[in-house]
C-alpha cells in the first residue's frame, strides 16, 4: 500500500479532496447565496472574486516561503484553511459578512496551490509538463464534481430561506476536514531539491531571509515568467467571468433548473480534467508555446458565443470547448514557468504565476459584474454578451503580446 501511495499520488489525492469541497462551495452555490442575501450584480462579482483576491496577495509569499520552510509545513497550513472556515458560513446573514468570509476562505487555495505545484515540480524534471498535467487533472476531477454535488444539494434542499445554503456549506466543511487529515499523511518535507545554502557567516534565520528575498527578486526580474503568467491571468479573466455569471445567465435567461446548472458547470471542468495530462505530454514534445496559443484561441472563440446561446445543448458544447482550452493552456504555462526559473526557486516562480493568475480570475468576476450592471442588469441577455465580448478582447491582446515576446528555453531538461 505504501508503494502505491507515492508522494505524487498523495499530492493528487489531497488536491482532489480539497477541490471537491472548495468548488462545491463556489461556482454554483456562492452566486446564488449572494443573490439570496440581496446582493446586486457588482457585489456578487466582488464576493465571487474575493477569495481569488486573497491569492493575489498570498500566493507569491506562500510559494517563496515553501522554498525556505519546506513544502509540508505550508501544505498543512493551506489544508487547515480548507477544513475550518467553511463552518463559519452557517453564521452568515448578510452579503458583506459573506464577502469577508470569502477573503478568509481564500487562504486555502492561495497557500495550497503554488506550494503543491512546486512540490510536483520538485519531484519531476523529465516529463514535468505531463506530471503537472496529471496533478492538474486530479484537481479538476474534484473541481468537476464539486459544482455537480452543489447543484444536487440545492435541488434536493429546494425551498425558501437560507437553510439549503447552510447545509451545503456544512458538507463542504466535512470535506475540508477530510482534506486536512489526508494532508497530515503527506510524505513530503524537503524545501526544494537543491536548496540554496546560507552564507557561512550568517545565522540560519538571516540565511533563510536572504534566500527568500533572492528567490523573489529573481522571479520578479524575469520578464518571460511575468508575461507567461500574464497570459494565464488573461485566460482566467474569462474563467472568472464565466464562473460568476454563466450560472446567472443560464438561470435568468435560459431558465435552467439548479440540477442542470450544476451539469453546465461540470462539463468544462471534466474537459479540463481529461485534457490536462495529454496537453502536458504534448507540450513536453512539441513545445509549450504552440499549445498555449491553441488553447487560448479556443477560449477566446467560446466567450462571446455563450451569451448568444439559449439552448442547453449549445451551452454544454461551448462549455466543453472552453474547458478544453483551459486544459491545454494551464499545464503548458505552468511547465513553461518552471522551465524558465532556477531549480530551488520553483515555489517563488509558481507563487508569482498563481498571484498573477488570481488577479485575472478576481478581476474577471468584478469586471463582468460592472459591465453587466452598466448594460442593463442580470435580466438582460445582451448585458452578458457585452461583458463576455470585452473580456475576449483582453484575451486576444494577451495572446498577441505573449506570441511576440516570449521564447522557450532550448532544453528544459538541460537547464534543470
């Protein structure tokens, strides 16, 4: 049994469990909960994006600290935020309290995501894109079933009042505790495969602080890492807009049931889950850059098509294609970022990557909410078209900048 539960397999199990509960709480349930509390579109967008904004400020230092303090400590801290904040949702009675709680809950993914990805990068130099794809697939597997379970929960508990949301978040809390217990068994402890030693004349605390700052300076000074991360951020601008407002478009305009809404969000996540390992392997063989641009193009085309669609089958197909685009872009950009940085600074590099990614995802929901309000509100179909089309233009701009400025290292394996 111990041979089967390798560090990589355990990381995948923890990632699956964490995302299952976290996504059950977020894409479908959260916007409905906020609307039930009386929030307007702009505030719904802010609430949905709040946990992502936490990542903007926390992912970079969390990743860099894991280079110094070790992956395990930081992974356990992140797992604790999956386990305990969900129970506080049972106390929420108004929208601004929900907003504050979302900032707190966001520490879970803000700490866990860059550190876990850095742990995978530590384990594999050859075939890193494929392994990051498999790890991403395990996370997407949880993300795919989370909204589905959330939709089923709301459907089964249908009725007036907030009780259906409280029960759903109670289930989320139980799943978070399971995640924490699994994380306690992670056989990971070393900070990095080749940690940078402190100067002999310096004490350990001074050396660690110097190493922390050195990793942050190196990564922040690497233009290619910043631009590649910016492209991922642009794609997640679209993801953030869709997660926040596709459920409301489908509910208010297409008039889908809660169960059907869960299925609608489930399909793109399943495509991302299935596609990431293959996309990662292809990026190892034919290059990161071509894969990134193909995936981004799929996302760009689908964004303005969705608010033109009023049939559930069309929405499902478009969502699947968008999910495939996500599956192609994310493991390829993540592998590219680790290719571009020094061994021992993967945590810092992926922390920057996650921070910039989260800026896009958070701004996606906030920007879309403002645009929808300015274009007529949640009951007007053209408001969604305006919002999603403007977001698509941002993705086009990011793709052009990336294609013109970023070059891949000749051999990631040789660099490592």
